[in-house]
DNA sequence: GTCTATATAGCGATAGAC
DNA sequence: GTCTATCGCTATATAGAC
């Protein structure tokens, strides 16, 4: 676990990139192997099947979410502001794993849908002490879901962001914080 | 246009159902034909290709959104309340077309992603006169997006809704209306 | 650990009978 | 307008050399 083979990580990154940029359909073993710079046989040495590849993405997601929950719990700006600010696309490791998992979920992978629901439940649990009541919690969760939904749509083709950024986002966060606390 | 062939509609409905319940991967011509109760040849008489099938879903979506915009414009409860109330899954024709289009978008179909962005822009235009400012508009749009995102996730497998319903939804709508108007 | 070559199956689409 | 039969391609996965 301490030093995973480099080729294995490269393959997983390539799979994730393909899922994000081209969708599940295009993320074939051939295409992933090509992007990762290995042969199909080489790929299948590290991941025995396509399902194995998907499972690895979901494990990566779980690990990144655990770190995120930890950071959110101790964020100086407060949990709500941290959560909303990090819900816009920054193309970091967690964003990418989330979008990849969403692609898998929508392609019909049941474990991916369950993983995403579990992640959402963890976030809700962490946010609950920081908001006034359940209605306020729903409001914050849904706005974050909305930001992710747009990230997911815009990552499909190379479209520019349709959601607020920078100044507009700061105003939105301010409005939400006034509403929920 | 006045009386489209019944078999054609059955095929389109079957395709939509497969997309929603099993994802784009599983919505093969064989599977769709089987659900619709026709042969693959029969299917391909009505829709020349799989792309043609996807395009028909997007045309259906456009027509249903046009009706929805019309209803929203004259809703007695107000545009914001109408919009939020109809953003939770009711399994009506519009919900189904939206989820199907979202599956196509995430499978890498570029026209689907563009269609969904266009729909979102139409909704924003209709809501704008009903809210205080752009930040408020963003808040309403994102909560609706969040509700759809959860619909989409929960439709993949047979999971129960994770978003507010009935009383909790009414409270959320009330909170949002206080915030944006 | 990575490669090439190949088996096997499923998919989209065509052809032609009825 | 709907069917059966079939073609050609591509995808996943295996076998075995290096």
C-alpha cells in the first residue's frame, strides 16, 4: 500500500480522465491503456477486469472524501463556507473522483450510486452541527449538489462554467450563510 | 405529426425507460426492441440509427419544456414555488425526459449536454423577473439543480428519495421564497 | 511486470422476405 | 410496417512469450 506501482496509478488516472472527458462509453480498455501508455495486457495485469477499475475509482473517492471531511471539520472559515466554496469545480483530485463516480453511476453501475449517496450522507452529518435546522441543512446540501450537477454537465464537453465564480460565488455564500445560521 | 405510429412511441418510451432504469450502456437496440415488443428490424424502421433515437428524446424534451415554461409563467402559486415544487421527482413525462437526457449527456452525447444547458437557460430567463437579484436567481436555480441531481442518482437503482418531500419540501420552499423575494 | 496474439461475445446496422 | 438472418466491427478478457 505504501508505494503502489506507478503504472497502476497512471492507468487509474487515465481511466478517470476518460470518464470525465468522454464518458463511460468511450472509456474502453483500449483507450485507457493508450492514454496510460501501456498495452491492454499490461493494464489487465493491474486491474483484472473493467469492474475492478471502477471499484478502484470508488475506493479512491472514499479516501479523498475522508480527507475532505477532516478538513471541513476544522475549517477556519466555517463548515458551510468551506463546503460551498469547495463545491465549485477546481479540478482537484476530489472533484475528479466525484465526477468519475457520477459517470459510473449514470452508466448503471450500482456501487457507484451507492457510494455517492454514502458520501452525501457523510457531508450532511458533518454540516448538521453548523446549521440552524434540518431545512437549512437541506438548503445547503442542495446548493452544493446543484454546483456539482453543473460541474458534471460542463465537464462532458469543453463548455465553460454556468455557475457563479469568484465574486458572484462569494455573494452566494454570504446569502446562504445568512439564511442557514 | 398528428397521429404518430404507436409502435414508434412505444419504442421511444422503451428507450427512455431503459436509460432511466439501467443507464446508457444497457439501453442497447436489442434490449429496447425487446421492451417495446418489436424486433430489432422493426425498431430500425422507425429510428434509422441509435443517434436518431437519442435525437428523438431530445426533441421530446424540448417540447415538454416549452409546455412547462408556459405553465410556470402563469402559475398561481408564483414562479419560484412552481419551479421548486416541480423539481422533485414525480415521474411525469418531463422528469423522465430530463433524466434520460442527463444519462445521454453523461455517456458523452454532446447534443444532450447542450440541450440541458439550453433548458436551464430558459428556466433562468423565466424566473429572473420573479426574484430580487442575480444572486437570488442562482440560489433558486442551484437548489432545483440539486433536486434533479438527486432524482438522477436515485433513479439509477431503485433507491428511495434522499431529498425533502411533502412537509419538509414545503418548509424549504417557504425558506427559499423568503430569501429570494 | 509488460508485451503480442487470439478467443469469444455482443453491438449497431443492412438485406431482403413477407 | 414488421420480420428473420446475417455481416462487420469493436469490446472484454485470456493465453502465453519475453
